[in-house]
C-alpha cells in the first residue's frame, strides 16, 4: 500500500506541475487565442503520446520478461531507458509530422520550452519545499535562471537561437550538477551523464551552425 501511495503521489505531483505549465502558457504566452488553443491541444497530444511511448519502451526493453510475465513488467516503474526511448520516438514522430503533415514545429518548440521550464520549476519546487529533497535546489536555481532568460530574451533574439541556447545552458547546468551531487533527474527520471552530454553537444553544434549561417 505504501508503494502504491508513493507512486500515486509522484503522479499527482507531475500532473499538478503540468497543469501549472499549461496555465502559464495560456496566460503568459504572446500567442493569439486561437494559436494558444492549437498549441495547447498539440502539446497535450504529444504528452499523451510520450506517456504511451514510455510504456511501449518499457515493454520493448523488457520484452522477454513481458512475454513470460506481462503484469510484472507493467507493474514495475518505468526506468530512464524507457524515458530515452520515448524522447527519441517523439522526436522522430515530430519530424515525420513536420515533413509529411506540414506541422510548424518551431512555434510548437517555443511553447514547449515555456511549458517545460515552468512545469519543471514547479516540480522541483515541490520536491525541495514539500518533499524535502535537497538535491532539487540546484535544479531550482538553474530553472529560475532559464525562465528569466526565456521571458527576457524571447522578443529580443531569434527563437531558434534562444531555444538552442536554453537547451545548451540547461544541459551544461545539469552536467555541473552531476559533478556536485550523486544524480540529476527530470520529473523523477534519472538522467545518465552520457545522455546530458549528448544533448549539450547537439545543442552547441546546432547553435554554432545557426550563428555562422546567420553571419553569412
């Protein structure tokens, strides 16, 4: 019963954090009312897809155990590998929709950045203030800084550059925190150092390419 209660509490905290992220996007975004509705619907759809992909990843990565005892795999909490699987899968899905269905991903990414920063901040705030998780403090400071940067610069520089810079600073901050504490997490999922470094390198390469392209 304690394990079930703990799991439900974790889900409740994530759901509350997401709700605040959606409300913040609705009330503080510069989008028109119709654009807000469209982006919120698309984000909600992709979040549902992401959750389903985490479950799919958990099954695929534990296929032998699932075939022999499905309930044991489904009942076991998803690990970071399933989280990575969902990230890669959702990226491929968005790329497909951008190419085949003409989805304008850049405005959606801007809305996602807004949603992610706010909901992550709320999640880490709850972890630090209510759950007494001292490891959440570093991320709380990092996210507070990034939220300030996002809102201050979003009307002053190109969205593409801003988003890649935020990803680069976020991943760099997570790498530094990884040296200062035993682990770092995103919504409770452990982030492996190699994954964060990969995100940092990719964002830095993209940012460098974009800046050089704009200079030519």
